C-alpha cells in the first residue's frame, strides 16, 4: 500500500475540529449579534475633507492624521478612517446618526491656549473694523488684581469693572489672525451678538502641557472639565497661575473663550496646583465632553479648514452590493454545478469547503469589527472576498487535477489521494504566497478603499492555506480510502476517471 498522508484518526480529528471551529464561531457571532464593521458606502455616514489653513510639513500632516484618528475613535464610533491624500485630510465616519455633533467634535483644531484677560470689550458696533494690532486697555478698565480687589472670604471681585468702550470700533479677531503670540479680542462660549467680549494678551501656555482631561459634574451638578498636566507642563502652569494670581486667565479653544476664571480667589496667597486643574464655565454635557476630547488627544499642529462635507446615504452602496452579490452568487452556482458534474464527489468537497471558509471568514470579520485593527468592510472589501473565491477554487482544482494525473498513471484511487496531495500542496502554497505578498504590499503602499481590498484579499488567502491543509486534505483522503471501490457516477473514482482498486 502507498505511504498514507497521516493516520485515519488524525485526519478525522483535523476534519472534525475544522468544521466545529468554523460553524461554532459563526454560531457564537450570530448569537452575540455581531456583524462586519460596514464602511461608509454600505452603512452611510459622514465624509469630510480638510485642508491646512497655513503651510504644513509632511510631519505636521501625519501628526494631524494621528490626532484625528484618536479623536474619532474616542467618540466611540466604529469603522472611522482618517487618510492623507496629498495635503488634504479625508475623514470618513460610517454609521453616524448625528453628523453635526460628530463634525463639531472632529473638526475642532483643538488649539488650546491660556491667555491673560486684559480687559473686557463691548459688542462691536456697525462701524467696527478688523484690526491685527490690538491697543492697550485703559488703566481704569484693566482686569488687574489691584483693580479687581478679590475678597477671599466670598471668592469674588470687589470691584465690578466695566468693558472698555474704546474697543467698540474693533471687530472680533478673525480665525486667521488668532495667533498665540498676539493680543486678540474673542467672544465667550455661547455668546450672543450683543455679548461682552474679552481682550486677551499673548498666550502664556498651550494645550501641549495637558496630559489628560475628563468631563464630569461637580458637587452642585455643573459640568466641568478636570485635567492633569504633564510633568513639564505642571511647573509652567504654576508659573502662569502665579503671574495671574487674583486675576482672570482665559482658556481659549479655537477662537472661543471657554472659561475665564479667577485664579485661586479664595486664597490669600498663591499655592501650587500640583499638576491638576479644573475648567468651569457655562458648559453643557456635550460641550464639556467635546472640550475634554480635544484636550485629551492633543492640539493639532496646524489649523484645518473644511473643503467639503458630505452626508452619505447607504442606499447606493447597498444597491450596488445587492447587484454585485446577486451576480456573484449566480456565477458561483454555475461554477459549483460544473465542478460537481466534472469532479463528481470532489465537486461536493468544493461546496462543503467553501461553506466552511465562508463561516470562518464571517466569524473573523465580525470579530474584527469590534476592534480598531481591521479596515471597514465596504464594497472594496467585498471585491477582495469575491476575488479570493477564485483563488480558493483554483486550489481545489490544482489538487484534483493532480489526483487525476496520478489516476492516469494507473494508480488506484486510494494511492492517488495519498500521493497526490504532496506535490499539489507545493503548488497551492506557492500560489497563495504570491497572492498574500501582493495583498501585503498593496496594503502598505495604498490608502483608502484599496487597503480594504488588500486586507480582505490577504485574509481570505490565509484562510485558503488553512482550509486546504486542515479540511480539504483530510476530507479527500478519507473519501478516497472509504469509497475507492465505488462505481457510482458520483464516486471519487468516476470523478478521477480511475479504475477500481483491487488488493
């Protein structure tokens, strides 16, 4: 008897475990209600293209991509992607229901600056003009510690200092002129057209000194943002706070004063903050969480301007998916019918093998949908899986044609299945290696949807190697040994055109 590929027991165990793992994993994912992480074209959602408002280096833009990626992941949405196309940044957030809230959180440039409040300015008059040179505040309107005269017993300023009327002819500073080293005039959070504005000095600290931030409710139910400073930022903050002791220090985010608190109004002398602080103001839950999110994931190195904002409907992608899958299933059914007619029992092996592969792939893709590792499953990913079906069927055909070669050489079915796999395995492994290398290279050098195609093509190729060794090999060998003397039209012998074995 020819040398057999493994013992019968090991073949049965391999086949059994493969089937149990595949369909068991599928059952678990279905029971948990898991599914693939759908991409923008299938799930709908938000797509935004940003451009840098000023000159930015490649390193700056890579940092922008990293920060925005962390920011959209921090929102808890699944499948969000941030890609760099030239010097434009494309943000795709599938499956969102409140696109406006997501856009507000993602689109913040998060340029957090700590500026001293020099004085207050009245609303701009109809004759007001923009100015890049902000004049000094009159001494009687200056928000100095001496003018405020803080009462440490109440924690409030004794003097109510009015807004300096000289600023009514100067418009609020434009975003392009909101430069850290310059004085500016900015509105407060939630300010109306007739609200008092803030005249602020050059920034004394930036958001890069902030290590982490979290939105919480304080003891009286108000939303605040508690933050922790970095090891280098802590002494810098203490220095800034000491310079503005019993004066107002504005916390500016993207051209809006989030809060302008008095520094330690209940203390007679300055004490260190010990690396922690709190931002309070007229926060809602949403605005506090957005500010904390922006502070948590850092300041962008450049200011971004939205080029296009698009809310994508899943209808078109769904229609394309249904049409593509319909055509693919019809084609697959015809191929499987042909393989059954041509290979007989071996054709049924292809049907069972593709079913096992499909169950295992669905379980893996659904599980990966709950991680940040895999790209979204979109039409490009579907294309990658469809292409991989051809690769998988090719692997079966390579093996089966090798078996037919063995049978033509006069060997029995039993001998053919034992000897044929070794040479066929080398061919299958070489072909899958080439396909996998192509997928890996494409994934590394490509961006956007093409990476999804490469990822799922590579994943399917790995599955083909696994299924060929642990399912196809034992299935065919066991069938060959069990039914080598069958003369049925659907037998292995009929599919291989082999003679009946006599021993």
